[in-house]
């Protein structure tokens, strides 16, 4: 990182927003460190400091002041204390994906790996999460928060990764190839693609069905327009 020093970066997304993919890309950069999706609840600044210290020790790193601690948060139940976002050394990337693809992917994921979610449950989760992310973005400046459409991350990765690099004031670029870690496929995305070590754009095209997801598309478009 360059002169505008940050110590913490939170990827605020939703299920199937490709937040695990982005987190792997970020953690493959030499300035960053993390445990994937930690499921920590940041009720205070001390919890942030604790999680960073724990991560550094687990990774046997002594570069405490040179590493940016990265975590991904996809659920309102894991929402940090609002005061956390007032920290001047913390930045936020909000990652989102259109509702039809997100809901379809949530249903596929939960059917394969967890207790299956219905269309209605998946829609409600998406709606509630997007509502929160919009409220969060309204409280943060453009210098502190960047909104990314994850469809663009996989379709034009160099453009988006350069945008993220500028946002984080990185001296060396992010790469579309990434490392895998001991938490890969365990913490966060359990699918096989995350283990490939590179961005894969194999999403089947879904014709946007705004009639099926009118309120969800309204929220998605509102959030994207805030970027």
C-alpha cells in the first residue's frame, strides 16, 4: 500500500456475489492477510484488532503494520457495529450481483451443500441484504467505499482489478490468478471453481427477469448507480 495507509478492508457482499473469489484475489496480494470468511462479528474496534493479530499469528507473520487485514461479510447477522465504519484506516468494497443469477445460485448451492432454500427464502435474503448494503453505502464516502458489480469482475477482470487497485492506492497491481489457502473451499465458497486459482467466467446467461424480481432489481440498480 502507498501513502494513504489502511489497516482493514471489509468485503461486504451477499451469498453468491463472488465475494470468496474477490477475497482470494485480495489475499494473494503481498500487502494483505486474512482467513477468508471468518464469520467474526465486529462489535468493537478491539475485535478488529484481535482478529488481525490472530490472523498474523496464525500465518506466522511479523509484519503487523505492513499487512492489511481482509474479511468478507455476507450476512446481516454478522453485521459489524456501525462505529466500525467510522475508522479512518478502514475501507469497504461492496460486491453485488443481479438478483436472478444470485437467487438461482443460492438455491443450487444450498441444495448441494446445505439445507435447500426455496425461491422465496432466497429472494428475501437477497432483498434484506441489498437493503442493508444500500444503507451502508449511503453513510460512506466514495473514498472509503467502492461498489462493484461482480459480473464485471469476471467479464472484464483487468478493468475491475485496476479500479480496485486505484481505490486501495496499491503500488503493485492485483492479478486475476490467485493463491489457494488452507481455508479454500471450506470457509466461504465450497464449490470446485474457487480451487482453480484463476477467474472463471462460466456463468450461464440468464435473461434478466425483472417481472419475477421487480423489487430486487430495483435495489440492485440503485446500489450499482451509487458506484
